[in-house]
C-alpha cells in the first residue's frame, strides 16, 4: 500500500468519524490528531496527539471506532495506537538498510510517557517496581524472564514499557507487543509460509516485551512456537518481560513447560493501590497533563475510582473538557456534578449488608454487635460509621436505617449523622478512616 494512498486513508477515516460525533469534540480532540503514515501499516495505525490529555481522551473513547472505520475503508481492522510525539520520535521511518530487510517493527510501539520517573511507587507495587528497575540496569543478567502480574490498570504495562524505554534509549533493539498480536503474526506467517521472517522478527532482538500472556491459553501451536522463541532469547541472554492478569501457575490451558519457564526468573505481583497511592497517582497525572486540581478534588477522585488506576486519565480528561466547555473552575462541587453518573454506576450494587461486612472486617466488630444495644466505645464507634456510610452510599432513608439498627425513630439517625459531620470537620484521623472505608466499599475488589 503506497504511502500517499495510506495517508489519504488515515485522513478519510478521521473525516468519517467527524460525521458521527459532535463538532465540539471533533475540533477539540480528533482534529488535533496527525496520522503517522510512515510508521503505520495495514494491521497497525499510529496517530500522534499534541499532548497526553488529548491522547488519553481519544484512547478512552475512540480507538475502537477508528479501527472499525479503517476496516470499513480497507477491509483490515488494525490495532490503533495514539501517542505523543517526542524529540526522539522520528518524523519518518529510517531507510531500509538492504533490499530485503528483516521484518522488524519501525518502532517498538512504546509509550514515551511510560517511564520510571512517571511511575508512582506505593506499598502495592514497590516490589514489582524494584524488580523492573533492576532489570533495566542489568538486562539479560538477572530476573530473566521478569513476569509481572496483577489486575487491569494497575501499572503492569507501564513498568514493562519503562524498562523498554530505558533499553531503547541505550540503542538496544526492543520489541513490545501483545500476545494477541504475536498470535496474529504467527498465524499470518504460517499461512503465507514465511516463518523465517517471523523468527527473525521475534528472535533477533535485545529485549522482547509481551503483554497479556494469559491469552496463550489453549493455543497449542502458538505455544510451541513461543516456547522455542523463549528458549532462543534466554539462551542468548536476551531479556524477556511478560505480563498477565494472574500468576503463571494459575493460567489454565498453558503448557507446564511454559509455566515452569515463566517462573525461572522472577514473578512479581502488583496489588490494587491503597488510598495514599491513588492520591499520589492523581497528583502525578495532574502534573504530567498540566491540570490544576485542589486537594479536596484530588482526595474525592481517589475515593471514587476503582482499583483500575487507568480510570484517572479518563476522569482528568472529562473534568478538563467540561471545565473548558462551561468556562468554570474545577471545584469540589463541580467535580461531584460531572462525575455523579460514574459514581452512581459504582454504587448501584452497594447494600447495607455489604457495608456492615466491610466495617466488621476492618474494625474487628461483629455485625450483630453493631446492630445491638451495646454501648461499648469500639462498638458505638463502628455503629456510627455504619449508619453514616449506609446513609451516604445507599438509597436507604433515615426511618429505614432506624429500623435496621433497632433505633427508636429517625431522629436518632439524624443525631448520629450530625455527630459524624462534627468529627469529620474536627478530627483528621477520623476523616481519613471514613475515606479509607468508603474507598474499600465502593471499589470493586480484583481476584
């Protein structure tokens, strides 16, 4: 496919998208995209955005749609990537050194913003971060392979690509891809009888970074090829970095020899971030995207987001867009109004029983004690919190709460709510405890 033709395809796809979205969103976001003609190919479409905020907004809302429009236009549905252009990003691909080049990607598809400096370290990810840093300093020597696992949006890909960016900056050949793309490449080359090119691509690199290896499950032929690729690279002391949503032992449909080899180096997990880490992540994202938020707004966002820290990008984009369109500052009231729908979606399934169960575990008090007439200090403390959170997080009325907790009438609930409000104003430790419990209750647990 000629470069000029493909450039026109990219432009026409964006024009098709213009007809399906609002003029405001097109002018604010899509219009700022630049199609990377040289770096794109039939199965991969790359766009450059002017800044991370625009890039993340488009990735959140439109990449699937853009891929679909490419498929309509060309008959092939590509992987769509949106990134920002940096000083090191070439305007065009380097000229081929030979007439019959080895099939290597013209770029490694690494996100330049995925660096160790931009990664927020907390108790939930400290071990994985330290392991990744060590690998970036001595690739192929220690922790080979490095296997990072954890839930969606916790930073596995960020750490993997941070290593890749360090190695690429050192002039090393880095391949970053998903296991889905690896499978697609294998199938295509097998069908076209060009397996030599496939092997050259994946076995002649300094570092191979592959996301979501759990999707190798039950793909026996691909597993065979992946095994030999793994063996070749490791024997040549080339670095292998893998991510998955679970420990290798827990990946069903995966050959035992692969499970065993995935554990040869180091297996590191990333847990959901605690409240303090979420706050730090939000502050870092604000710094990167040049978004100014007050501490109240930052703390509020931290309490409503789920374990998926990737949500933060979408929330910041949404707040920024609404603030610009409405010519308003992002106050706590503004943030609550804009994010009300998102908060409601997360809280629709919260019940009083779930709140009681969470408080019982966190405060080491039985649910039956919380609902009893017991006036012990620790039980009264737990009861007040339960009433407050039930009122805040469920649609239960004060009379309903009074009945549930065996109180005389709704005035007792009202009195408890006023007492809690006073404590929230005057007791910082209590405020933090309420925020932590709210976060645990409203955040879906992974695993």
